């Protein structure tokens, strides 16, 4: 079975989301910039827990996602692009930089008239 890009992203998003079954899913704040190794560990742990519980769930897509994740090299920037794309899907304003309002305070100068008061 060949893993599609969409299935792969769904599996990664499942780990990043607070509640994947929610009608308005949100990515956990601490997971928005999750390292690749930590994500691999969570996916691996999830697979092991399901196997130990002997649940009737097809784990092949999850195992394939883990293999694809391990093949991503840091130098290529693939993982960072993947994470950014998933975060943008759930939090579109996360990476959009909006300029802050600049407020300039008037400079107060003391004159001889003001000093005596």
C-alpha cells in the first residue's frame, strides 16, 4: 500500500492535535514547534500501545508514516516545511507576521520657563 501525502499529514496532525476528534481541532501549543525526534517517539509509542493492547486497528499506515518521518533529513528542511504546513492548516495566523503599531511618544524638552515650576 502506497502512502499518500494527505494520509501522512493526517497521521502527523493526529499527534499534534489536542483532540483530533473535536469539531474544531487545535494543535497543542507545545507541539507547534515539536522536534522530529519527539514526534517520532510519540508515534512509535502510540504504535506500541496499540500492539500491546491487541486492538483490531490497521497499523500499517502509522508504521509507514514512521518510516517516512525517519527518512526526512534535517538538511533538506522537509520536516520543518511539513510541520509549518500542518500548523498553518489549523492556525492560519500562526506564521503571518503583522506589523506592530508603532507609537511615538513626543519628546519633552525643558525650557527655562518649565524648570522653575
